[in-house]
């Protein structure tokens, strides 16, 4: 079964600010998300990270009443730190893993550190592997799986570095969230996916046309072809609408939640249609 999710990050214009303080409280978004016809949400870290534990439980109860669920929570750990910095980061990561469990998530999606693979020294790389092993061990104790997102300026910034790090961590609880590196090159996106497919359980979709966000159906990258590649591999996991047309604005006053949700719904329907044409078992 494939599950289509909406990422709450798509609904927050402050994603693009330096501070990344959530513009909307997550509970403010639940009713509009439900009214847009979504049932499954990938949660942006900054929609929950500053909340007290009691509020996380209240969010879960509100979501239950709306028949919404949170299969995935996204977080952004630093892996290469040492000493007191590492201890503080460990406390922060532990809190977020517990929050994911309280939200009844199955997966915690991470950026695999905040430094590119080429920028790390051998010592920092080894430390990153060590910390990732600690995170996956804790995730297993909570019955969570970690997925690392393929993304620039992380240890998953190339297919080769992704394969190496996954191999070195060597955990059944560490998988891949695949997002094409080049959002305008369909052939490359499919080729990269094919090389990683055995570990991919989570995929991010976002439409781009030139330098602007666009609907999937109008995207430079042919998402029908990418979906076909997933079908050929008998993919059964999560496809997330991460961003959509209208998610990025030059001025916060230009952001329209209802417009973004409408576009996200169109992207969801595009994926549903493509999947069903390919005889994929799919829910949204």
C-alpha cells in the first residue's frame, strides 16, 4: 500500500526564514488540512519542537477527532558534534523522537547532518556514523524507523555518499527518503532512484518549473515517469507532497493558506491518478 501525505512544511511561509519559527501552530492547520481532504500528514519539526509534551498529546487528540494521522515527523539533527554540544544535541533529538512516538508516527525523516559529505573530516564522518547508530538504536526501542533525505549540504548529498553512509550505519531501522537531486532532470532522477530503490521507503514530490514552485502536472521533472519507476520497483511506502505552487512567497502577506491547500490537493489527485493508472494500491 502506498500512502500519500501532505507535509505541514508546505503550509508555513516561515520555512524560508533564518529562524524558521513556525508561522502557524500545527493545531491551527489541522481543520483546513482535513477540509482539503487529506488524512495523512508529515510534520515539520518546527511545528512541534517548541511545544510542551501536553500540547503534543492535545494535538494528537484533535487529529484523532478529525481522522488525521501523522505517519512521519521530520527533524534536522547535527551528527558530527563532540563534547557538551553533542550532549545537548542528543537531548534535543531524544525529545523529538519521543514527540514522534506520542504522535504515533512510524517514521522520523531526517536531514543526515548539516554538512556536505565532502566538507567533513574523517573524524567527523566517523562521529556522524556513531551518532546515527545511537539514533537508530533509540528509534528501534521506540518502534520507529529513520529515513535520511537525499539532499544537498548533508551526508546524503550524492548517491555514492548516501550508499556509503547507509552501509556504514548498517541498521534495519535506517532507510532512505528519496527526493530527486535535480528537480528538472527526469532521466537523472529515475536513474538515481533506481540505484537507491532497495532502501527507499519514503519519497518527496515537489513541482518546479524553472526557478519557481509549480504544480506536479506542469513540473519540469516528469512525475508520471518517476511514479512509473516506483511502480516497476513495486514501491510500497509513503509519497509526500512536500511543497507545492504558492508555498514560497516573497512577502508573508502574499501567502494564502487556502491557495496552497488547493494546489496541494491538485498535486495529490495527480499522484492518485498516475498511481491508479499503474495499478498501484494507494490511499490518501
